[in-house]
C-alpha cells in the first residue's frame, strides 16, 4: 500500500491542533545554479531559477493553507557540499531534504537563512 501524497496527509492532520513547521529548501539564484550543477539528479530541478521560485512559492502557500508553517532554509552551496562530504552523501533530493531538516533542527525551527 502506498502512502497518500504529503499534502493530503497534512490536510488530514490539520484539525489535530498541533502546529507543524516544515523546512523548505530555499536558494539564491546563484546558489540554485551551483547546487543544480553539482546534483546527481539535475532533472529534479525546474529548467530555470524563475520556474523553481514560482513552484517554491506556490508550495509555501499550499503548506500554509493546511496549517503548516513552512520555514525557508537557504542552502549555501559551499556549506551543503561540506555537509555532503562530512556525511558521505551525494547531492541528491534526499540529501538536500536531510540537510534542510538538520539545519532546521540546529536552529530550533527558527527561520534559518530566510530569503524573501
């Protein structure tokens, strides 16, 4: 049995009364290009930074609409590469998500590297 999509699961838990913060990968335009360039899965990225930004902003609104507090966690390409080396990980979607979660935990859920 497969799990329902994340947004569907979050909607189902909306009435639980628990505030949930979710880290969201965030990039500067230069950082986005550098991370995409070194990714083992560049096909997972949108074709342009503007397309990515549009998708990311919509995702933030979707999360907010179901009572989730999205937290932008800016990925610094150099820090991310060092983290990947330290934990012997390749630059994959999974690694980027784990990095964001680690940064969010490290900051205690604060708006790590918020970029508008």
